[in-house]
């Protein structure tokens, strides 16, 4: 039996005083073997995020089937008011865990990060600078990856094909690239040419890199809202990320870029001494949050436009023409060879 009327009926939700959401899916089922150091790595990640994020940041932590120790830790963060949302679930897979964090919110910017990311000062502002300078941007990584210079970047290459604004320049942080290669267990992942030069686009007093991975990246919220009602059959793996996070942005006509310098580190699953040193150098953010960063909208390209672009992309990025493009944009002959090499992928 019901008596009276629910006082919240037909009332509108109060607008949240946040404009940037950070979603971190977490899967640490035990503290043995592969996962032995993961809890400590997780605390590094969360501590660095809480230290560097501005106060307009809404933090969502999704427990994707982790052990009791992780559950208790996340609940303590929520109870202390350090984070805004904690979601507990059994292991439904990384992508589905991310979707749980997206649904029910409406943020213009959403950062998705693995639970082994170390955030450095200014990571948010550096991302905003790219969004502002290049209005077509839909995805910004704070760790460049020069090996991915062709990955969903052709619209940028096509627009600036004959412009000096698109060219190879010295890497903004070669040490960070080396650290990333080590963190994924493949120290020789990058050739010397990758470490020395990156393909950049410069406009509106901002320099960005073509070549962005997805272990941490900031998206337009509109992109993720388009796919958050779907379901991934994969627990983990690059294929799921490519299908549900990478392709939608490209299909909607948005650009994929990375910051020129490095503002985040991939830690991996083993504690190393350099991590503690990096954490000690992180200072409490004193950035005054600006109004919601301008994230201009762009229309999704038509099917005909997509087909034309795909045809031209295959032509320009073909094994015949690509070496000429790389040389035209500033690489020397031996550097072109290194960029084209597919070793250590």
C-alpha cells in the first residue's frame, strides 16, 4: 500500500558542479602472481589523480570483480569524500565496466584510465589546450605514442598534407617514451627514430602529436554516450578497445591526438623505485578550474565522404607512397626505414 505522493516525483535532477569525469575500471582479484603489486600500484594511481585533478573533476571508480581489500579501500575513499562515485560489480570486462561509469551522467569531457596510471601535474590543462586549439578533436591522450602515427589520424594528415604545420619534430619527452616501452615489458618497442622524432601538428599556439594510445585518454562525452548502451563480449584486450572506444570517435569525424609532452605514466604491475620519486615530485594542484572548456561539435561525415576518405587513405598510406610522405614531412632516409619497420609491435 502507498500513502501520499513521493516528494521527488517530477522534480528535475540538480546539475552537478563538475564538467570533467574520470572513470577508472579496476580488476585486482587477488594479491598473488601477476597481481602481487597491483594494490599498491592502484594507490599510486588514485593518490596521483587526487593530487593533480582540479575540483571540477568527478571521479568514478568501477570495481570490476576485485578482492575484498580493494572493495574496502574504494568504499573508504567514497566515505571520505575523496571520490564522487564507486560502483561494485562482478567481473563484467573492462569495456562494460567503463559503460557503467558513463551511464547516468552527462559530462562534456570524460577521461578513461587504467588502474596503473600515474597522473602528473597539468595533465588536464594540457588536454584542454589540444581540444581548444583543434576544435575537431574528440580524443586526447596525455602520453604520445609515435608508432601510432597512422592510427585513425588520416583526416588530420589529409587536411595538412601540404602544410608546414604538419611535420616531424624532436620528441617532447623521449625518456617518457622509453619508460612506457619498459612498462609494457618490451624495452625495444620503439626504434631510435621513434624516440627522437614525432609527427606533430601545430596551430593556434599549440603543438600536438599524431600517435595516441588508449591506456589513458580524454574523450568528448558525446562519443561515449553513443556507445554506452552496447555490450562487449570481451573481458580484456585491444580488440574490444578498438571496437568500442577507438572506432566510434573516428566514425563520428573526430580527430585523435596526443599532447606533445608526457603528462601520464603507465606503471605496469611491478613496483619500481622511479615511481616513488615521480610521486614525490607531484604537487597538489593549485590550478583554478576554468569554465567548461570549449568542445565544439562536428557533424558525422556522410557514407560517401567516408568511402572517399578510406580510398585516399589507403592510397596515401600505401607502402609505395608512405615513405615519400614521411620524408616530405621531415624524416631522413634512415629514419623513414625505422618508422616503417614493424618489429617489436
